[in-house]
C-alpha cells in the first residue's frame, strides 16, 4: 500500500539535513527543519520551509531527545520523519514511536533496526544466511576470563567490539595478552557510557585489510538490489577519511560475490530501505561480513555519482510504499572519490578545532560536488561531529578522479582563529603511492612517514 508524503521533518542537522531538504524540494515535498539553540542560524533552517527549535545545544537535550522531535513533527503537520545518519537514525525505539504516532519513518522498520543494531544478533543472522565471518564469538562474551580464553583460541591480535556500537566507536584492538584485561574493562565502560549497553564480542583483527561496503536498496515488496561497492579503507582510529566507488583493485568476480552476499544478508534480515553491508578483505582476497548499517551513509554521494541514483529520493519512495524502479539495473560508470573535511588538527592527533570561519572557499568546476552547511562567518559548534564538508568528484577513470580531487582540495580554504582542518593532510594521503596503485588498506594512515600519522 502506498502512502503519499507531503511534508518531511528532517530530524538531523548539518550537511545531511541540507542534503535531504534539497531532494525534497526537487520532489515537491515540503520540509521542516529542527534545530538546537546552537544551530539557530544554520543552513538547514534557512533552506527548509519551516523550522522548529527543539532544545539547547547539547545533542542529548535536542537532536537525541525523542519527545521534542515528535512534538515538532506534530506541531508542524509533518507526515514523515527522515532521521539522516547518526543521532536517532538507527534507534529502534524512535522508529517505533514514529509509527505509533502516525508518522512515516524514512528508514528501516523498528524490528529490523533492533535485529541488526545488535551486532551479535546480526552476526548470527548473517552466518545462518551463509555470509563468512571472521573467527570470533557468535554471541556476546559475559566475562573477561571467557573472553581471554576465546582470544587465545583465535590468536592475537584481536578486536573487542560493543554489541550496540557503530560509527567506529566502542572497539579496542589488543595485540598483547597482558593488555587484554585492562582493555576489556575500558571498552565495556566506554560502550556502556556511549551506547547504554556494555556487552562486547571478540573477533580476530586483520592488520592489513581492505574495508569495502555494498549499497543496498530494498522495497516493501521484497525486492533487494545493490548498487555496487565502495572502498572505505583510508581510516584513522576506525573513522573514515576517504571513500571511493567502485572499490578499486578488486576483480569483477570478487566484487560480484561480495555484492551477492550483501543482498542475501539483507534479504534474510527482512531489510527495507537504504542500507549498507560492510565487509573486510584479507590479503588473500577472502571477505568477511562486519556489520550492516541501517541508514544512509556519510559516503553515499560516491555511489550517487557513479550510478546517477538519488538515494534520498529512493528512500522516500520506498518509505511511501512504492516499488523499486529507477534504481534497478543501474551499472556504475566511472570513478568517484569523496574526502571528508573535518575541523580537526592532524598535528595534534586530530583533536577537534572549532572556531569561527573567517575564510570559506570551497571548490567547484566540472564534476565536483560539495555537500556542506558552512559559509563565511559560520561558528563551528563544539557539541557535534566535526564534519564541515564532503568534497566529491567524478571522472571517467581512477587516475583522472585522483587528479580532480587533488585540484579540488587545492582550491579549498577554510580558515579562522583556532581553526584547523584535515584538508592538507588529505592531500598528502592522496599522493601516497599505495593509494595511487590501489594497494592501500586500513593500516595505511598509521604507516605514513609523518610521525603524527603514526599515532593517529
């Protein structure tokens, strides 16, 4: 059954709120921006048809406060709520409340969010669907003694991960058995504080791995497709810095195997909406399921650039009950690369560097896209993620895409008192021979000759 969406409340902020508002405008759908006191003058507020303040600056009292978001939707007359990424986007309680209050939730159903949000349950589900997993615990490990015994059987290094974790948080790599107990207690405490759930699982850690992911779309009629692979191997502390589509250096056969596994796993989970299945590849080319992200990814623009598919528009159509049509049978063309520009200081181990932007010059030109919410005079608030802009390029082949991104980064100037960004650091990463040869992996950032990068 289809349901018409006339007005969408965007339960987010920053560049992703702007991104969603723009697609809604093109589809003739009215929008409502919610904002905290810190975001009163934000781009999303200016671009939306309406705006409602939902609380003070801290996210727990605004963007994460479900009653305020629901009340804003009710007061504004919205019939749908798009959560973007982060904040409440993968919160099954929020999705359930939205549906109970009569709002269309533009995302996976609450039951699916609960099923896949628990990483241990997700691993068991994917294992039953035939997806390969790294050696490790199928269920959460209850005690440090049990975890140590498991780690000894797996072999070091191992990684402990929060069952409710995501976004690169709630995990620790352990190389020496002598460090295990302290890391276990530290990671449990962190998981409990950040996610409200201290449970952990343990699996083998791959030092030299490729991190690839598959963009999934699934409608309410049971059709599940994928739109190709992305490479997200360039990371520091499990946080992505550079992404590209399609994933380079993989054979067509291997890419198809990974894509088919992602579709099989999403089907087994009863997935609906846009989602991403994430995998690790070892040095022998074997792939392993890592997790399913039940939302739009930060790096979704690279898939849009190579396929011509507006993923936000597809999310809205799926949420309205429409079958997949425009996205089917899309074959990726060319190469797209995305660089995340963060307000962080690479010379200080990527410490946050907020302030007021006195200079804000962003790149343009052929096949260059910038997703951002900033402008000259923008005050970077200290309450949220440090992402300022995503610079995205497309070219017919990978060398041309790298050259275009280097040119785009050279045009980028974001300056102000106390502000530092990752722009120059990203330029150095793109110049690395291993990136040029597509032999990079998740360890590359830590092995750069720059001593700062070694500790990043």
